[in-house]
């Protein structure tokens, strides 16, 4: 109950009798009362309000029940109340404890655990020696005799005055403190009990040092990562500063796994490889190094705490990372740019364009195949009947075997053209087969039955091979000679195009206007390359054409697509740019150059 | 065959001739630490000595005990006396070791004995380097200081170790020549 607060309603003022402490024969036992308090008397016995020891007190509600008016009661507690008792004892110890007694207690307990021999002796400085042993019971120290003798003296052994000290209840510790000591000489110690020797020991005093723990242990940050510096004071004994070794134990706070490091002759150490931003507990102990002086490990110095500096991002590393990432980005960009065409090709594959097989099909005629074939006259050629008849649209092989009369001198054609054309011929034969009804274009649609006539003509018995060599101008044949048809006006656009685009135009003119073979020889075309192909085609019937069946109609046509490969296509600059632009949508791979190169390069060079 | 007498003469000659002075002061404590360590090893080896390890006649050895209360006073008032004490003690020990070497038969121990003897000689040189007055061993073989008598080699080398650890080490570590050098 808070004394300051107003008493709750229903509180009763009680007065305890004389509060008594110590030396009180409490409840008939020999126990000494340690604390007496004034207690309320409540209706229910268990519910009690206890107050600090005051004679008068206010008794409030006893938990739940009511406080009786009969007043307070003095209740004393026995020595089993450990916290209080410990406190009192500690106070007593602080007041009474002499430094040597206190120190002896801790050191003695330390030594008992380590040294097996009796009596246990230790030196705290350069001029003292303390020997003790512990025994059960509590006999007077007069029962014992402690004698000691140095080896090099011829004197009798000396006697040491013993003092007794009770330890831990039943034990007694007998202590001897030598007034003066000699080092580096064996000391012979004997303990007698009632005249009887119980202990004997030979020791060197400079070998039994048990000093105080290192003082003034300080832990500081070194300024480096994961490091701490630990400093302490070496023992202030003469000649001992250089003969000490130390042990440092450190562990993160809360962890039980401590690490130990040893140091010799130096009174500071730098701990490495610590966790960053962690609080470490560190303690130190000391021991003579064993060369000149020897002894026992001192007690541990009290724990000292320090936090390691937090891990920081090294600026250099950060800068390096940024630079490296920039370099990588630049490299990837460069790669992308240099290979963008390749990548684009992979990502967006090229749609093959038949542009180069059909010269001018797209550029001039805008994809109108009919027009491209024959300026609108040969539309019927693509009528379904023809399509059905022929199986493959390309290489046409039409050979008219009917009545070749006029021999055509064989010109020494450029062999390469010949060779090529021969290949083409073979190809044509393979593909053309029996379909070779494609007779080329015919001028106008005035002769729809022209083909039928041809077919009929071919049904006639075959003409011997030799006779095939002749061509009659009156017969329908395919030749690339369209010279008579050459019309500068109408043909000028076409003149720029390869002659292959109009291979059959000539042939389907009216029989009344046959073209003379003599013209074939001197076929000249605006596109010079066409000459080669055209002439080569004419060679076929006179050359190595393989004999086929009489019903085989083959028309020599050089497919424009085939021969275009080796022919130069001289493109005029007229209107081509616009035409080229027309197809940019269809063929993405086409270089969308707004202006074609001025001197007739092959446009489609990317195949 | 090398007799003790010859050894004595040799030792005297050595100490007389010695190294040309002045020597640079040898102040490194590790020098003596090594000698102490070897003396300890020799003492441990002597524990296993069985033959010829008990001496026919007792040998004189120096006193090793150091009372720091008295010693500190002596260090201030009579520093030369301490040096004399140490040097005569070393001389006695050398004598004793030479005598023991004759009687011991084990060759392994012989090497240890020789090592101890040379160490004593080196310590003498160290002391000389620290500008202590030269020690002249007495001609009659007896020393002025108090001595002790030992009757076994084990005791002898125990004394030898204690002497090095105690008096010699204190003398060297508190030598004025070294104190002037170090701050």
C-alpha cells in the first residue's frame, strides 16, 4: 500500500507491538530472527498485508477479506530469509574484512583446486610467503607446528606462527606467513601435529608465485575493422615485468564459446577477426613465464566489455563495383550495336523474297504478275487450264518440233552462257516434263486456241532429229528476239529491264509477221546481258538438245529467274526508288535505302 | 689427457686474455635466458645420472639465495660487491664442473658438461662487457665469499641453475651499463 496515497475506505489503523530483531528467541527455537514486520490481521488468515517494519501502519483491505480491528501483529522472519541474511553478512564482511583476509580467501580457494601438495604455499610479492592447509574440525592452531629451513644455511629450522580461520562451516584453515624469504634457494617446510609430522614439502619460493589479477584492463577500438585492443597493467613487482605471460579470454556477449589468446612479456594485445558490430566481453589473467620465476595462474580480472565497430562498405570496393558495372554495360551495348543486324536477323528472320528471280516484277509492275509477263496481253496464260496442266511454274521448256526449216547458224556463244543454259535446259527438262505447254505469252488474246493448234501440230509424227535444226519463221517458236517489237516508246521502261521479262512476246505475234532468223544473230538489246541468254537459248535446238518423244513439246524459254543470276541488271534510276519503297513493307530485310546507288549496283545483294 | 689442473690453467688464461675490451654492453635478457634454459636441461639430465654422479669429495659452490630486501639495499650501496660475488661464484662453478667432468663416464653428459662450462665462460664475458671490474680468481683456490658444499652432481647443477636464475640474472638486469642505454 502506497503510504502516500489516501487510505482506502475501510482501512484500519493497526499498531504492532514492539518490533524486535536479533537475539530473539523466536518461537522457542534457537534461530535468530532477522526481520520483523507488522502485519495486518485479516479475516482470512492467508490474505495478509505486510508492511515495512513500522509500529504503526494502516491496514487496508486484506486482499479480498476484511481487516479486523484487533490490530496488527508483529511477525518475525528467521534466518532462512537468504537475501537479507546475505546482505547482512556482506555488510559485515565489508566492514570487517581486511584486505589480506579477503584476498587470501579467494586465492586459497584458487590454490586448493590447483595444488595437490600440502601445505599450500604461495608468494604474492617478492618478500612474502603464505602457507596454509585446511583440515576438518576446528582445532586450535597451537596443536600444530610449522617449521621451515633453507637449504644453504646451517642453522636450525625456524618456526612460523600459525593463525586459524574457519572456512565453509566445518573446516579450519591454518595459515603461516613468513616474515622474510629468500629466493632461488630450496626451502624445506614441515608441519607437525601434536609432535607428529604430517606434512613435508621442499619448494622454491620463486616457483610459487600467485599474484593479483592484472589491473586496469581497458579495451579500445583500434580504428580498423574487426579489431579490438586490450591493455592492462603488469604486476608492479620488481623484476617481474619482463617475466610474465598473460592469457586473454574474449567472447561475444551472451555466447559461451570463449577464445583465448596468449601474450608474453607485453601488456597489450590486439584481437583480430572479430565479428563487426558485436559487444565482446574480455578478461585477462597472468602467470610468471616459468624461466626465472614460476607460479600459478592468477584469478581472472573482471570482465570488460566493448563493441566492435560496425561493418562499413569500403568506399574503394563500392567505386570498383560501379566502374566494373559501367564497363560491363558499355561492353554489352557495343556488342549489341555491332551485332544488331545479326541479332535482328535471329529475332526477326528474313522473309525470303523472290524479288531477284523476277526482275522488275515488284519494282515496275508492283507485283502484278500478269503485267509482268506480257504487259497485260498474256493474261490468259495464267488461266486455270494452263495452271492445271503445268505442274511447276518455273523453268519452261517449250520446244517446237514442227517444221524448223531455216537453219540457224550456230554461233560460238560464250561458253559460260551456253553451259549455264545447258544446265537450265536439263533442269527444264526435268521440271518441264510433259507440261511444256506454256508457250509464252502471246500478243493479245486474239488467239485463244493457239495452243491447241500447237498441240495438234505436235501430234504429228516426229520429225527426224536432223530436221529439227531448222526453224521456220512461220512456226510458233519461242525466241527471245523481240527486236521487231521493240518499241522505244512502249518498251523503254521494259528495255531497262532484263529481256527475260519479255521472252515470249515475240513469238506470239501473228504468223504474218515472222521474225527473221537473221535478226537473231544480231539481236541486240538495250540490256546487253540479255543478249547472251537469248542467244544461248536459241542454240538449244541446234545443239545438244536431247531427243525426246515426238509428243514432247518443249519451248525454249530462258527463265528469267535463272539467267538473271549472271546478268547485270542495269537499273535505271527512274522510278526505281519509288518502286523500291513500295516493297519495304513486304520485305523487311530489304535495305530501305531511299535512294538507290546511282550506278546500277545490284540492289538485292543481301542474299 | 686433460687434467683438472690443465683446465684450470686454460680457464685462467682465457679469462686473462679474453676478448679485447671495451666490449659493447650485452644487455639483451634473452642471452642469459638461453643459458638458464640450458642449465635447467642439464639439471634434468643429471637426474638420470647413475654412474659416477656421487662425488668423492664435496665441491665448493656459491650461495644462491637472494633476499630481496637485502639485495635491493646492496644494489644501491655496494654494486661492485655484487659483481664480485657473482664472478667468484661463476668461477667456483666452473671449477666444480671441470672436476665433475673427470669423474663422469657417460659421453652424453660430457657434452652437457662442456656446454655448461662454455656457457659460464660466456657469461663471464657478458659481465665484462657491462664494465664491471675484472675478477681475478684467487691463486690458492679459495674464495672470500661464503660457499656451500655439495656432494652430488645433481645438487651441483641445481645450484648452478639457481645461481644463474638468481644472482647472475639480477646483476645483469640491473647493470648500470644497461640502465643507461634503455630509458
